[in-house]
């Protein structure tokens, strides 16, 4: 079962022409299959009619690698809406990742590697930024790596800025960077979700993690954390169905 979660993000900073702009987020597929060639997932994305599809890492699983599953997913959704993708920690572990990246770029998927682009509607723009998982280039600490990547990637312009970053545990750095909206994943919803408590365990956050699912707001920054679609080390989810997130922007 795929659960579609609809969220609305309101900000006066969103340009008028981007009011009602719809973004579908796919995260942590981990080679999961929802029907042949992921037809059920594709149909779920088609149904919401997104203006943009963002994929926030770990489409491949490094423990049971099948790049063709991930490639066919991209091939299926690339004609629904423009697709933008950032890496996760599982891609960072794979020597074959550069070949995979070339394959998906050849079919029109735009890979954001510590860079920003402008999305334009009529005469108005917003900024879309993507950063690699910090395992690709480790500095003294993961935090230092992420700070350096954000410094390189984020423009000085004051457009409404959307960041794609696999790791939710660095929320405070995204806030410091002045990002308006972050799409993240990685936590798998905490794997087991307990009533009144939330997620039980998440990679790089440990037990009773802070960021596992839904919307988090601090100052002017909002972070959306997807529960993801697949599994890796822990094969079982409890009270935690696979999730497709759909965010609608509004300035009203």
C-alpha cells in the first residue's frame, strides 16, 4: 500500500505565479517494486498531477543493488513532470553510481549536485537547490561537509528557495542557511511508529529520533520529511506505510 500525504506550504515569499504549484516527493525507494516496473507508484504520481517531481535519495539499495529497478522508475515518471534528483547515502556507497547517474541524465532526469537552478513561470522565479549526501566527500565531520556544500550550492539571490537534501538530521544547518523549504527522507519514518511517540529508530539519529515524518518548522524554514517507500537494513514497517508526499505551495 502507498499512502499519499497531501501538505500545503504557505508563505508570502512564494511568487504569485507559483501559487498552487504542486510538488510530488519520492524518497528512499531502495529498489522496492509496487507492481511491475512500479506501475502502482507511477499511477499514484500521475493521479496527483504534479508540476514537479523531486527524488530525495536512496533510489538504489547498496545491500541488494538492482539499478535497473531504479532506472525503470525514472523512465516511467520522466514524462509526468520534470524530475529532479539528489543522492542518498546508499548511492555514495556504490562504485557504479557514476554510470547510473549518466544513464538517468541521458533520459532527462536532472541531478542536482551541490548546485542551484531557477524555476520560472511567466516572469517570476523560485530557486531549487540540491546537495549530495555528505558521504560522497567527507570533511572533518558530516556537519562540516554539509555546511560547505550548502555554501557552494545556495545562491545569494533572495528568491523563495527549496532545498533537496537526503538527511533530515541537519535541519539546524538548513535553517542557518536561510532555506525556505526542505525536502528530506532517510529516516524511514522511524521504521516502527508508536502512538503518541512517533518513530522508534532512524539512521544517524538513533533511538527516538527527532525528525522522522511530516512537517517541521523552525524560524522561517520548513522541512518535509518523507517516510519513504522502501526498506534496507530493517525489512519491516509497523504503523508506517510507504509514503508519497504531495506539497502544494500557496501565497494566500
